[in-house]
C-alpha cells in the first residue's frame, strides 16, 4: 500500500499537479484504523488520534517530546516556526508524508540572495529517525488544531510493540 | 620584562614583539573616538568616555544615516570604528563592509567569504555572528564554518586564514575573536553537537597555532598544572577533569567557548567562560563534568590556567557559563581590588578577585531564580563555592522521562551572551536580562557525529507572578550583590548595553527600540523604533568632532526562535495563548545599521 501511495504521488507530480492539492484530495488526517497503539489513515499514512476527553495517542505525545528536543531550536515551539525556519505544523499538513520523510532524511537547501535556509539531513540520527512518525503525527495534530500548544495533558499508554520497535531501532 | 631579557634571545624577541603589539592595540582602544573591539576595551566594560551626547540633550537625538546589510537573519555584535573607517559585519554569509566615514559612508571594500551552506544546518539557534575585531592593521573575521581570516584593514585583502574546527562534526562559530599581544584568541561553538570545546591562540601575523586549551580532558589537553592551577585557592590536582566524568563522555562533553573574552595586561591573563556539558540529559553524564560551566583565567602566552571556578557543577538546566567577564578596579572593605564580575546564565551574579580567583559575591540578579537557594560562601565548608540545588527543580533528581516544572531561569538564562556595561563613576553594571522560566524533561539520547545531541524537551514562558513580560533591564551593585533599579520589558532584552561619560546608558529591545536611560536613576530619556528587532550591541564613536551612537537591527538568534511564535505557559492551558503577544506582531526580519547624532 505504501508503494502504491508513493507511485500515485509521483504520477500526480508528473502530471503537473501540485503536492498540496493532492494531499487535500484525500483525507490525510482522520484515523481509519489502529494497530498496536498506532493510528493510520485510509491510505496507511500515520496519523494522530484524540479522544473525546482530550487523551492523545502515544505517538502524538512522544512526538511532542522529540520535536522539542530535536526540532524546536530552529522551527520554534510547538511547530509554530521561527524567524528563520518554517512552521512545521503547516508543513506536516501541506506536504505528502513521503515527501516529509524525504526532507527529514536527506535535508534540503534554499540558498540564494534573499534566503539562507538549510535543513540538515537527519538520516543517520537515531534520535530523529526512530521517532519520525511520532514527530510527524504530532505536527499534523498541531496543524489540524487537534491538540493545543503545550504539553498534552492525557495520553494513551505506550504499547509493547511500540516499546519493542523503539529498542530495536535504537539498538538497545 | 627585564628578567625575560636574560633568557635566550629568541624568546626575548618574541616577548618584546608581543609587548609592542599589545601597546599598539591598547593605544587604539584608548582613543575614545574609536571602537576597535566588540567589547569596547579589554575589560569588557562597554564604557565610552565620550560625553557630547549626555543625559540633558539625548532627547534631541536624531537618525543621522542608515545602512542596509543586505542580509535578513539575526544581527548580533556591532560595527567597529578605526580612524575614519567603519567595519560592518553580517550573519552568514559573514560579509564585511568597510565604510569611509570621511566620505559619506562610501563602501571602501567588501569581503564576502565562500562557505559551504551545510554549516547553516549545524548552527544551533540561527546564523548569528558577533562581529570582527581590529588589531595591528588587520581585521579579524571568524566565520560560521570556523575559518579565521585576517584581512588588511585598508584593502580587505586576505593576509592569512586558518580552519579552527570541523563543521562536519558540528563545530561552528558565532563569536568574535580577541587580539592580544601577537596572538588572536579564538573560541568555538557546538555544545549541542557533542563538541569537545577549546580555546586557541593563533599567531597574529601568520595564523600559526600557538596553543590550544580544551575545556574537558587530560591535563595536557586542558593545559592545567595540577600543582599551580587553583580552584578557590587550592591546587586542582592531577586529572581534575577526567575524574569528574564517567568513562569517555568528556570527549563529547561540550564546554564550548562561544562567549566573550577579556584581558588583564598587567597579569597577562585572559578570562572567559565555558558552556554546558553535553548532553542536556544529566543522568547520561554522572559527575561534576569539569571544566564545563567554568570561569577560566589563562596565561595569554602559554594558555596554562592560573585559576578556575566552576559555577554550575553537573549542569541540569543548560546554564552555559560563557557570558562576559567584566574587569574593574573597585574598593572592597576599604581595599582596592582587581575584580571580575560575571552575570551567569544560571541567574547568579559573581564577583571574584581576578588575580587569585577568590569568590567574593554570588547573588541572584533576578528574584525569580529558584533552582538554587544560593552559593556556599564558607571557605571551611566541604561544599565551598557550590550552589545548593533545590531538589524539586533538579532534573537529575527528578530523573529521566520526568517533566520538572516551573524552573527559573529557563535554559536561555537570566542573561545570555548579550553583554552588560559598567560605568566607573556610578560603579553600577547595566545588565540586559531575560525573565523567562521553563519546564524541562530529560531523556536518553545517542550520539552521532555532526548530529544534534540534546536529550531534553523544554517549554519556556514568562516568569509567573511577575509583570508578565519576558525581560528586565537592571542596574547592579557588584559589591553588595544588589539590584539598584529594574526596568520591566515586554520581551527579553537581547541587546548589549553601552554606558557613556554623558551619564546615559543605551540598549536595544526586541521590538526594535533603541532606548536611552539615565545612568543614575534608570529614567527613560529617549527611544526610537528601528526597522527590526535589536539583538545587536550599542556602540559609540566620534567622527570630525561629532559623537555618534550606532546599533544593528535584525531580529533573530535564539530570541527569534520562541519569541517569533510567542511563548506560552503550558500550565495555563489554551486560555493564556493570547495573553502574551508574539514578537511577530511588532517586527520582521531585516539587517540594518542605524546611526544617531544630535542635530547640528
């Protein structure tokens, strides 16, 4: 399914359609199903889940923590942006999931007379890459205004599968 | 010096050469119409003897001329004036302009280095640069990528250059350099990337390395003499740094040196502070983590440390110790002493004897500071010189994965690098401060070379139960350890202050105001809103008999991170979000120099 989604994105890009338009065509936010404490859209893209009482899924909570360790010194608190780096809460909504992964993994440079913006490549940083879905769903929840600024008050517990995957990724 | 002459002739010549270079730089510093070092003088007093602009006429101040730097990001530091030439620097790409003040500010030359843009991505907290320095006919530029360049002050021609670090390992630069004797003293940034911090002296004429002193590691790397280097009056002993770390953590232990440097020619000592130990998760680095968070006094010729004082052993809050060391001569208990005053990120202002390293005063310079009850001042005590940590605010004692709340100050400190000023007549220090608190949750991280090595989640917000703003501009008495007056500011004051013989103190604000206040009372005398927020330092000079005041605008830096979005107190919930207006409502990016003068 993931393969299908990226092929689709590539076809749309080739046809000259903009990325954000394609992202808006499909529901990229609503959780369609849950698997071991992780939530996904109909297109198998990771997403957030907020209960009626404000309880957030584990990844959204974890993403809040990891974002404010790895990302906020450039991108500002809670994905709001800074004087020199874009507001990622918007990027997470506007950008396709796979494009988002690509930029985090490989970096991106916009360097010209007016701008000196350099996103470093985090591909070999386990503190980022082992939590990339966490960071992504947190930012998407912020962009969709599904969670307010600040620390999420209530959270789902961490599933055994998430714990095992984390340890495997970190090599613990 | 006479005893030196009896030594070998080569050594004697070197020493004599250093002395001549020293005198020539000091002679340039002593001309009040000039501003040849970022710090104003070797003492870091940021005091000018000029008094044409004074407290009675400063309200007539007008904009004389302006200059766009052509760069948008955060502009720290200030221009220099040497003779009839003004030198203006920019953040990355670190352009240097030489402006001819005698000829309507025409650009005499412009130097723009070629740097790999990858360095931008490994600079924590914007691409700021705190300016160039002048010495011996040369302009010294320390670029973002750690290349140190000596330019001919008249032509902009490159005379020599040397790489001080490796950006691929996260080693970068934001600081200015200090020319001393026949050497240039150079620091390094990268505390959030697991860099092993160091200070290096390069030959002023060739760029050849004279010595390098690390902040952490074995004695031969940190240039300590176990018998002669002292801490609070006692020899530090062998392996003083290694003994305070677990395993090899010191190799990625931080202790970077990106602040300001001062110099006492009589003692031939340079003074500076080291930054945080890395990571920000204290549980991953047991021990005192020496010599991070430390004030150093080192011999300018050899780099060997004479004395050290660690302010925050085993940091748990990112309170870098890099802020400036201001040197003064003042009376203490009826005796003239050579003093060093330092406003630390940790919220304590220290006064020490700068010859011996004796600790005289350590007091909070913001009443909000709550992580410590104070420093043990009893020389007989086992914990002499150590701050008493409040258990509730200890991110170590609360442990990994626990959110410690309501810690004051926040990681950006009661003051960051923005330098204070000292007026010898009032004997007061004028200090730009932050009034911000934080929640801090440390967790485990792994180290990858060239990648951020942080390991903590932070939330920052204005100090609770106060005036609601995020800054103060205060006057400080360093002998009695007291605030004399305090001006509340809506945002952190991220601009370096200037005190003048006209009894006026100047500083900039993040909204973009240049403000002038009465040195005695703090009463506001003048304000003007410049095109962008001010994180630069105010300087003054005289040209053709007329005094000018100049400051760089251009919001950014660490102040540009959170404040662009506005800070909120997460404990207040959604309701407070609108309570603190964000800086973006007041100002936008743009690098510009604004120069002020009285009307003709």
